[in-house]
C-alpha cells in the first residue's frame, strides 16, 4: 500500500506539477511522528538505558567491593589459620617438653627410690650380719663353756667365762681379718 502511494505521488509529479501540499503534509506528519517517537519511545528508552547503565555500573562497583572484601576476609582467615597452626605447634612442643621433664623426673625419683631401698637393704643386711655374729658369739661362748667345763671338770664363773670367750673370739676375728 505504501508502494502504491509512493508510485502515485511520483506519477502525479510527472504529470505536471509538484504536489507541494503532499510534501508539506508528509513533512508535518514526519515531524509529528518524530515528536511522538521522541516523547513516547526515545525518552523512556533513553531513561531505561541510563538506568540499566547505572545499575550495571553499581553492580560492577558492588562486585568489586565484594571481591575486595572477600580477599580481605580470605587474608584474615589465612592469618588466623597460620596463627592457629603456630599455636598448635607451640602446644605440641610444650606438651613434648613437659612430657620429657616428667619422664626425667619419674626416672630420677625411681633411681633415688632404688638407691634408698638398696641402702636400706644393705643396712638391714649389715644389722642382720651383726646380730648373727652376736648370736654366734653367744652360742660359741656357751658351747665353749660347756666343753671347757667338761674338760676341766670344773665350772667357771659366768663373768670369767664371758671374758675368756670374748678374748678368744677377738683373736679369731683378728685372724679372719688378715
């Protein structure tokens, strides 16, 4: 239909005159159409494009801020993780040192206890030996008195017998000490 109108206006201009009325009418319609497009289409479209550009700009700024915040948070977490690792290593080191000290203390106490038990045992053994020697002296003295009384057929006084036996045992002790 548009092509027919165009061809008819071209045909009319060839017949004789220019249709100035058609040109003016077309120009007025074009100007009104452009004004309507500018008011109803171009301005809202331009506003939408401006708003979209602003939103994209804000989104990019927000994304950049979020990325920077995430990097800061990641660095803080890395620092905290590193500090936690250091703290854990310190705790482990302290625990090892404490265990080593306790081990050394327990071994030292066990050695001291063993030496104490050994010294006590040696003291007890020495006392038992002395007691056994004293009992043996008494037994030897009594036996010697009995033998001597049978041999001599007379009995000595108790004090004299003990003095005689003690001197005999001391003589034996000196001979054994050589």
